[in-house]
C-alpha cells in the first residue's frame, strides 16, 4: 500500500467524484482510477460503488476509511518531523487563509513573528473555508484563518484574532468622496460590485429586503483583486471588510458603512491536537495581540 493510494482514496471520499478528486490531488483521472483499483485489489474488494452522480463508499470502504485517515495523518506528521530534522530544526507551519482575509492586518504580524522565530517557515494557502477545513482535518494545515458565519464545535477550537467593520469602497473621483458617511440607501443608486466570496452576502440580502433596498449588481466576481480593480476604474462601488483594502491605495477611497453598521470577526481555527505545538501557540498569540 502506497501513501499516494491512500491520498487518492481519501480525496474521492471527500469530493464524492473521481473528477473532483483528481482536480484536488493534481493528477489525471486515469492515474487516480488506476491507483484506486490497485488499492481495492490489496483490500480484497471494491471500496466505492460508482454511479452517474458520483462515488459511494461500499461497506468495505466505510470500514477501512477511518483507519486509512489515521494512517495518512500519522504519515504526514512523520514527514513534517523528518523535514524539521533535515532542516536543522526549521519548523514548517502551514496556514490556510479564506480568500476574503486581507493581508493589510496580518502581514505585519507575520513579519514580526518571523523576526522573533527565525527557525519557523510559513506556508500560506488561500482557498475556500470548506476546503481549508478538510485540509486541517487531514493534517495538511496547522491553522485556518477565516471569518465563519457560525463557529464549529469539536474537533475544532477557535481563537478570536480581530474584528473589522465593512466599508463602502469607491474611486477617488466618485461623488461619495464628498460625503462623511454612507448608508445602504445611498448605495442603491450606484452600480454595485457584488463580491461572490463575501461570507455576509446572505445576511446583507436579508438586511436589504427588510429595508426595501435594492442593490443592483452591475458586476460580480469571486476575486477580491478584480473587485478592487473595478472600484479603481470607477465602474462601481463595493462593500468590503476594511482590511481587504490596500493600505497605500491612492486611487481608492472608503467610508465606514452606517445604518446599519456591519462587521465580522476573524478567527484562528485549529484542531484539538495542534495547540500542542509551542510555535503554533506563539503564532496565534501574535496574530491576536497586534
């Protein structure tokens, strides 16, 4: 049994289809299918029932899944320990970031942390919250930084890092530059740039409905970079977390949203096993105290 076979098996378990699993594992579908077949031969039977809608675990597949997850997690931990040894005690920390978490607030904290802990290597992975939590479960990440709509219970633990308000972002030439405060009613008369990755998107829809406000989405994007570029070009206005905006942007202005004020809380999320790492504990303290 090879580690690669286990990784592909767990990817199919998590994704539900060969297509999505192959994409997640960065491998071709035929290669993944062949690896699964070899694993099934070793296990003595089929691990998945394949249908048009996807892959379902067989009774044998369900029986071996938990053990294979445990084996994979232990192998990842062993690999990390080996890397530490070969790099003369250099410790790698893998951090997952939700796409809407801006660098403005966190990058100075990370810079200070690396000055204080020069033996730490940081790897930053940007992905959706759901995908990051899967990687946290499998041991591929040490920490996830996100702004969950609702905190999850065990096996996850959470530490509040900071709170940030939402702002109305617009170009320097926009008429909003003359205003001291902006509310939702003022925005509805403007072309609105809809951030598809916004975790408060559904809450905002409910607020607009209750106040009979219609935000016309002239453009939509799941990329913060593209939303910011459209704001710079004067295409429309956007509602964004304040630390998502570039700190030194000279062609973007903003005002805090009022009536209503909207804010979010950003958390460090980890499993019950990871706080045992002193370097990870120090990182969480650094991110929450600055």
